[in-house]
C-alpha cells in the first residue's frame, strides 16, 4: 500500500465520520440546527450539545472525537470546502456544476476553483445542509430555490440559487452563489478601481440626485455595485425606499433608508410577496426616492408611475445598451399596463439619465431629451 493510498483512505474515513454526524443533524436533530439559525441557541451551547452527542454515539479516541467536533464546527458555521472561496475577496461567483466540478469567477474571469467534493453523496448531503441551514425546502415541489444568507459571513451577503435533479438534465444538483460585499465600495473607491473617472462620478452623483436614473447592462456588469454607491450620495434629509428580490442593496451611512425584499411562495406555503406587491406598498409610504434593485416584471409599471409623478426613482435592468434600456422597461410594463407600447414609451422620458455598464465599467451615459413625434421614439443625447 502506497503512502498516497493510505492518505486517501484516511481522508475518506474522516469524510465518512463527518458525513454521518452531519446526517444526524439533518434528520433527527434538525430542530437543534434551527435553534442556532434563529439565535435561540448560542454557538457555545450548540457545540457543547454536539460534543455530548459525539461522546455518546461515536466510539472514537478522545483526540478523534475532538477533531470531529472541530470539523463539524467548520462545516456548520461555514460552507465546507467552499468556505475559502467565499472568503476570497477576488471571487465574486461560485458555481458547482457537479461534485467534482466547481467553478469560480475571479476578477471577472471564469476558472476552475481547485476544489471538489469527494463524491456525489457528499455533495448532495452538502446541498441538503445548505437548504436546512437557510430554512429552505428543496423537495420536488420546490426544485428551484433562491435565497439569501446575510448572517454567516462578516464581509459578504451570499445569494444562492439551487436547482435539483428533478429539473436538471443530469442527475446532480446545481448550486450557484453570488457574493455581495457588505462593505460595498463608495463612489470614490469605484473611481480608484477604474469603473469611471472622477469627473464622470461627480456627474452621475449630481444627476442621480436631480432626476430619475436607469442603470443597465448584462450579468455581473457592475449595475448593482454602481447603484449601491450612488444611493449613498443622497443627502440625509431625503427618505429612500429600496425594493429588491435579494438583499443586495444595503446602506452604510444613510439614516433614512428602508429596505423591502420579495418573499417567494413554496409548495407548503402560499404566502408570497413579489416585487409587484411590495412596489405597490412602497408607493404608499412617504419617501423622496424610490429604488428597485432589479426590474424583472410587472413592478416596472409601478416604478414608471412613480417616476411620472415627479418622484425621484432609480433601478437596474438587463439591456444590451443604454438606448435599449427603456425598450426593455416598456416590455415589462406591458405585463401590467393597459397602455400600448407607444404610449408607454412617451412616458419613459421621466428617466432622464440612462447608464450602460460593461465589465465593471461605465461605458455609456445617455440623457433623454424627450419624445420625437415624427420618429415616434425617444430622443437621446449621449454624454459619455
């Protein structure tokens, strides 16, 4: 037997021990995990409970039992082999395509993560644990789930998307994690990072305060990062409401910002609040600035209604260029509106500033100058 084979056997033995203990707390002791998640049990109390469980049910040496407790603590209060990837500030996204295929996006470039789970069984158990830890049901009735963990990591909000084998072509779950910095960069820091020059930053901050703004671009283009920074430039005497699907937009300094997020219904619970519902509620609140984190559907009509009444608004939307962003917003408005396309497009001139992001850079800034009755379209003036 070679030394390498011995090491592999030892690694598998420890994985089996840890897997057995994790399974205990995913099945008969799941309620204890929930107490920790809800703050009803402290970390110290939980670990003492686990220590007693190991001492009673795992006939190993004292050293092995203590090591098992340490490994279990790292598993429960982190995310197993993904924890170092979550800690890495250069990594923005983690995608688990298979138990032996973990991918990351590092500084905007996709690459292999350099880690993998030891087996499909271990990976599936990990997915079950992630769901349990975040109080999410991944049964066949809930085979696609999106949820956010804003407590486990001191530096990042973690946005999860999980799809189970029921809807996947292949037989393993897919797990995607988007990392959103809690200590998000301010506008001057984005200048230092090359997102824009100082003159452009000052221009955007001025226009953001004085008129409604739409920020567009593709996936991971920097839309949310820019919106997060711009909203922090609002003066303290302006009250703001932020409506979003996931808790990506937060505040570091502003004293009068409220945040609402959507709540999807599940097979077990029909209680749900989508962006449309909370946007309607938001319009009844006394706010000076109304922000939707990302427009994806009928909530666009309520954003437009607010902007048309003169209330300052901002949002992000997926679009291939600045001049196409309002077309996309109109598409979403049509889900909820009795207006036709031309009527909606005329109303869109209330969005005075349209910013297009690409690869974490401000690529275009357009100023909407109004409706052209002959061309039957909006007129734009390009600032950048």
